């Protein structure tokens, strides 16, 4: 049976580390306030204003290709997930493709925010399972720092996000049983009735005339808005559902899972999900304290960091889940 497997991971973050103490100098907040509500201690923001999302993605992809021992010319499909594109169009995957110099293959953008990486991995997995492609490069990359309201007015959102990129190389593999390295399945969902609970209103072609005008900027519609309470309520419901869904689909039990890699939006969300599922703390790997929420990049960054820390090892059964703007949510189960 042909399945897909992760051949290698890579990550990249800018060099500028921004601590909670740094933020307290520009807005009414504190290290204690941020840590208590989110678990975040620091994040990385770009220092070079010319740096783009595709620049970050490029660095993560090069590391992933090296770790996978795969030449870029072997890649059949490039998928990039981001909510912070280089430009409104064309897709950021096209800019990344040019920088990687892997021209001619399909380059696809996924715009599913915090669940974007799982959506992207799901697409790659289907192409490989159907034997359309043999090797797919999947990357999640974000530059949030250029789009945040870094005043007290925007602190509830701006303290949460960091810049960074994470990538994986997926490849076709012949499997004989459940002990072989593979992606068992992915499961993706959305409920668009909650689309405005976490969104950026402008710019947009939904406006009657110009997609962005001065009045929209004066109203702050170009900054992200979030209903944090509602997001928390739905996240701690949907993420456990998604985990149980992927386990049931493959006849595994919660206790069979060796490591859980959740999207890193808020440590309190992940703690509640673990509590509801009765998952031991040592089976959950978090990176939010160091990198904050890098949206599409959190899960591949987590994979890469877990490998470096010795927490993720060959043969482990790994479950991952995410929830985010849209609302979107999803899960994946894999054997490392």
C-alpha cells in the first residue's frame, strides 16, 4: 500500500527576540499578565523590513530538504500555507518557487490560517496516496509583526503572535503494517458562520468601492480583531473531537499515542485539551513559550523542535490537531 511519510523537517525564525518585557515598554501590559493568560514568554519578529513571508519560508524549506536528503529538483508539488502573503496576488507559493528555483511544478497557496498546515499536509497526502506525485514540499510561514496594532488598544491580539516558518518534505512510501512510518489519515473541517470572530476586515473586495480607503484605516480595520472567549470555547471542543476522529479512523486509542503536537495558539487552550482528553503532560510538546503563535508554522516548528529535543523519535505514534480562524480545525495521525 502506498502512503506518504515525513522525510525531513526544517524551521526558521528571525534573529530579533521580543520578550514580554519589551512589549511592556510600548503598551500597558506585563510579563506576568501575558504569561498567565497565554504561556508566552517571548516571540521573534523580523528586524529587516524588506524581509517577506516567502523569505522565511525559503530558509525553512532549505533546511527541510537538507534534513530529508532530498534534492529540490525531486519536488513534484509546492504547497505554502500563510495568512500573511507577500502580496494580495499572485500566491506567495509562486514567489517562493522562484526563490527555490524549482520552476514548472505546481505551486499552491493555502489560506486556512492556524489550521493551514494540516490542510496543506492533507492535500499533499492525497496527491501522494493517489500516486499523482512522489515528493511534496509543504511549508507554513508567517510574518505577523508587520500587521499588528502594537499599542495598548491592540494588545490582546498583538502579544500572541510571532514570525517564523516551518517546513516538511513528504514522500511516497510502501507500507506493510501500522508499525511502518506513514501518515495514517488527515481530517479537516470548517464552520464559516464564525468567520468574523477572528479576522482582518481590510483590505478586501467586499467593500462597495475601493478595497481599502483612509476611513477603513482610521477605524483600524486593517488590524486583526478577535473574540478570544468564543475562540477558546470552540477550540477546546473541536480539537479533542478532531483527535478522537483521527484515532477512531485508524483503530487506535488515546493511550497508544506517544506524542501530541497541538497548534500553538495559547498554552491554556492546549492545557484544557489535554485535561479533557486525560493526556499526561509529558506526552504534549509545546513551543509557544519561545515562539508564540506563528499560525501556519506552529506544527512544523513543533515537529522540528521536538526532534532536536529528543522528544520525537522514530516509531512514535504522533497525533496533531489545530483550530483557528474561519473557524477551521483538523487533525492528523502519523507514525514517525
